[in-house]
C-alpha cells in the first residue's frame, strides 16, 4: 500500500513540474490565483521585470 502512495506522490510531482514547464503562463496565473505567488501592482518599479533589485534604470537583466 505504501508503494502505491509513494508512486502517486511521485507522479503528482512530475505532473506539476512538467505542467509548469509546458504551460508557464497558465501555471503563473494559477499560482497567483491560489495565493502562492505575490501579486504585481502598478506601483512597483520595473514591474515588467518582477521588481527585482538587479533591474536598474528601467531595463531588464
């Protein structure tokens, strides 16, 4: 029985990994909707780049 549970966990992890790789836009939307990713606001500097500290002067890295 424990083998079935472990196999199901491994399959679920693989499906989540490949789902994120094959459908990045939908995955990001799902993460934001579920509250797992921070929401970007219009007030963030360099919001197109994710407002990271490596972005300087409005250009992306």
